[in-house]
C-alpha cells in the first residue's frame, strides 16, 4: 500500500464513527492523488488489517465513497478509484483574469440577509467600532446555476452601507457600491483558516455537516487607514481553492503569504 | 440568541453524532467571537428548543466544550464562555519579520521521513516528472517545545535532493540546502485548501481525527522555469493562521490572492 506518512491504526473518537474516519482517510488519499483515477484500492481484508477495523466498518466506508462517486466496485475484480474523477490539474493553469471574469460574469448572487446589527466583538474590534455601534450586515450566496460557490458575510460601517438595497446587491458586488460612494480602497489584509461546516454553511454550500471549509476573513482599509469592510468568505474545498502566485521580486519584498502561530495556546 | 446566518435545526448525519454537531456549532460561534469571553450561553432548555435536540445531546456537547476549556459552568448561574480564551486579535498586529524569526529561531524540526520514492500522480504531474521517476520525499514536523505547529511534506528532484541527510534537515530549512546547491528560486505558486485531519495528521498536530486543517501546497520554480520543490504543509487552525497583507499597488497588479472554482463538479 503506497503511503507517505504511515497511517496508524484507527482509534475510536467520541462522536465520530470508525467508518467515518476510514472514509475520511481514503477520501483524502483519493482526492490528493495518492490513488489516481482508475487505481485499484487494497481489498477488504487488507484494509481491515491495515487500519485495525472490522469488515463491517470497511464496507460502510467503501459504500459511502461509492455514494460520492469516488470509487467503483467491480464484482469479482476489486475496488477502483473512479475514472471520472477530475485529474489533479497543475495549478498554474488557472489565470487571474479567467477567475475574475468567471466570478463577475458567470456567477449569480442571492442575498440571504441584509440588516443593521451590532457585530460580534471580534468584528467590532477589527473594524475599530465603539461597543454597541451598529453596522450593516450583508450575507450573500454566490452560485453558478444550481451550484453554490461562496457564502460571504460582510460588515460595513453604517455611514457607508445604510443606503445599500437588496436589489443593488444582487446586481453589483458590494465593493462597487462602496467605490460608487467615493470610498478609495487601500490596504487589504486577509486571514485564511479552515473550519468545519456547521448546519447553516453545510446547507448553503451543499456539503455535509462537519465537512472542511476554507474561511477567508478580509479587512479592507481606505486611504485614511480606516476599516471600510470586513468580509468573511466560506467555500467548500470540493469546488473552490485559493491560489496565490508570487514573482521573485514580490518574494523579496515580503509580500508572500505567511503562516503565523499562536504558540502559547495548548 | 444573537446569530448571523440563522442556525437550522440539527439533523442526523451518518457517522457524526448530534452532540458532535452541536459541539461544532457552538465551538465555532465561540472561537469566532459570536459569544465573546465571559458571555453567557443560552440555557439547556433554550439550546434544546433552538437546535431541536434532546437534553442529553445538549449536555454532552457542553461537557465536551468544558473539557476543551472553552466554557465554564457555574452552578445555579449558567454557562459562560471561558474568560481565559485568547481575545480575537486584530490581525494586522502580527509582523512578517516576527513570523519569520519565530519560525526560524524559535521552532525546532523533527524529521519524520526522508527517502526516495515515486511521488503520487498529482505531484509528479506538477513537478513535470516522468512516470515512475523517483524523487526525494522529506516529511518534517516543526514544533515549539512540546507544541506541534506544522507538518511539511516536500518532494525535490533526485538531482537536487539525493545528498540531503536527516542531520542537515534538522539543522537547516530545506530551501537553504537547495540554495547551497546553486538553485535560484523564481516564481512560487501556492494553493490553499481545507481538509479534515486523518489519524496521522491528528496525532502529529495533536488534534482530533476529523478536525479541520489548513493545507498549503507550494510549488517553487527555478529561473529556468523548472519545478524544484513541491511542498505540502498542514497546520491546525487552533494554533496557526495564514495571513496575507496587500498594498494597493499590488492589488492593481493582480498579485492578490484569488479563489478559483471548479464549477463543473457537482
């Protein structure tokens, strides 16, 4: 069995069944290309021995993989990674303009919520708002036809957002509406992290509760150094990835992305 | 109950218990600051009614939150978000140099694996390798004292990596060892996504199986346009976040990060 970091025996975790763990391990190996399209998976006995689980557990995990069309089981021959699986593409192939065009032209927006509200403490702090100061909250779902792509939740100061309507938000991106009011964007700071889908995001992004989501929190400043927009995006990694391409000059200037740690946390 | 996107009633999902779902929802609201440090959570009856679950489910979720020291239950008073929870910090506070220094000086490296191997198809494709061509695979765990921070898995062409030893890798970062061989780095492409911790990453990063992880895949090219390093990082969002700071000039030049979608997938 080809592997990189050796998989350990699975152990019971509260609230997560062994079949679900095995499903996650195998799905990860398939989507990551450890097993490519058409590759044969180890047989049931081998999987049982390798992961230290029962045949019932193995069959349930394989059945869930099959339901997601990641594998095909061929009577008497074995279990194979689906050949209809999209090939992992070299990621330089996707252009910036293509992505922008696609998002602007080929996607539609549904406004989920638009209201005044006191933002949670963390947002208020980042927006440098007084306690109990209201802001405009806009939640939107960006989709292509039937396929949901991004849930965005934006906070903008009342002075900038109070006049925005649902109709406008469905026609034009929020940043355009801010620009139209004379806001000049300056620095943008992004924080990227991973979260588990709660039932709301799972339903909107049509994924499972507990599936991984990518969360991008973006803070946009104007030329006065004032925060004018706090945006949180959630996307499903099944459909969306975040790309970053840096030229050597930018690397030297330290524009590169970086990972920071809070090492004091346990 | 303050909320942004309204939470729906919880529904059973194969392999993930309702108490686990409720735990995930509440943990997300706490770590995101919807409930700040010291805030009172709704009582058991309110949680039951809101999420449509039993008291046993609510108690189990609260007990798990308590075990993670996210909440404190005060006899006769109610349930409160832990005041020892780190305040959500405005993320501009962390400097690039600080992060670099910390990673270089204050972290240690443990080499988990160093061997020659044929990389999985997706890696070989991105590295433009011939099929069955071997490369050097190096897996490392970067940690501060007892606290694990990053699991890195690097692939480098045999010509560049064959002479690297475990001792060298524990003393110097891989990129320094490549530079010492005369490699000149050029463009860097990164892809960022979210995955669920499989048992291997969970153990190494000291998190739970099924917890969310941030995965960064980095492809480094030399000045000839040849891929010289394929690096995959996994970090736990409990301890690490990815930051990106962009000046207006860079935004205009299109260096900004972007999210791309594979909208043809279901």
